[in-house]
C-alpha cells in the first residue's frame, strides 16, 4: 500500500522561487519578435482580404487564389475559368478561401508553440514561469479544436498545388504567350516552392505517409515518401516563417503591379 508522506507531497509541488526566472539571457526577445511577426502577418492578411487588385497580367495574388467569384474575379484569375460563386456574390474573393490556409497555419504544431509563447505567455520561454495558475493542455474547449489540423492539411495541400499552377502561368505574358520571365515570375515560383515545403513538411503529412506502419521494409514507396517528408519536417519552423514572408511579398508585389505602383520593365 502506497503511503503519502509530508515529504512526498512537497516534492510534487513546483519549485518555490521568488523571482519569475533565473535566466539572465534575453529570453524575452524571441517571444517579442514572434508576436510582432504574427501580428504584422494578420494585419496584412486582413487588408489583402478586402483589396480587389488581384490580377496583373498573368500574375495572380496568392491571398486571393483560387478566385471563385464571378462578380469580383477577373477572367484571368479564375481557376480554369471556373467561378462557382456567380454574380450574386459581391464580397471580396479572399473571404471564400483564406479560412483554409489560415486555419492550417493557426492549428499548425509549430505555430501553436509560437503563439502560445508569444501571445498567451504559456510559457513565454523555457524555465520562465507562466502567469496561468493551472494547465489543461489541449483537452478542453477551445483548444481541443486544434485537432482539426489534419483536415485543414488536405485543403491546404490543394491550395499549395493551385499556387504552383499560378506560378507556372506566370511564365506567360499579358497576351497569353509562353516564354515570359519577369521579377514577378521569380517571386511567385519561389513562393510556391516554400509553401509546398511548409505544407508537405507538416506533421500530419508525415503521419499520413507512414505514421502507422510497423514494417517499413514491406512498404518501400511509403517509406521513401516518409523519409522525404521527414527531411522537410526537420526544418518545419524555418519553412513556416520563410513561406509566411514569401506569400506576403508575392501577394503585395502582384497587387502593387496591378495598381501601377510597380511598372518597371520585366516586372
């Protein structure tokens, strides 16, 4: 029979330290920079969602792709010329699709760590006390909804492939002739590559490829896929930030070209 002594009860308690942390380095710098980066990304995304300058020649703004509304989408921005939302839909096209890549990033394992630490201070850094009195993890509402991440992955993968298709279309000029290569082409191609690396380096994708296999030798193709995804997954944090920056740069570039702000040769 197990007996609980006064000494064992004390051991179960947290260490009683008068100061918040004993760390002397700049542990607060990473949460501050993360907070600023995510905040600026949200501000830009909110603006881009309502901006209608989404097409510049063969360049399509990533935040509005795929463009699915006939009333607010130029013909060149429609996916295969298809616009399931007809003239009755007059709201910005970004409202129709941004919830899916946004939800994918919001529920991403790395981004959870980022905003848990920088926004909720839970905890802000290793060996730094958090302001919350208790910890429930992701076992209750609303954080239990983070489990929908695996389903957001499927939609995000499709959108990533669509952005790749848009990057291929950027090799056409305004008249539809192939062979055009401008600065926008390079930006859209780099963005598509980074978005794909981030999306397919996701933990959910790694689990899908071979997460439940007991014998890799019996499934060589799935093992190779798992190996590739694992290499991307090892740099998931870097791809998360790189793709977040690249999609803002690509989207802003297309909109500035569409507005005539950028009009130099080979733009």
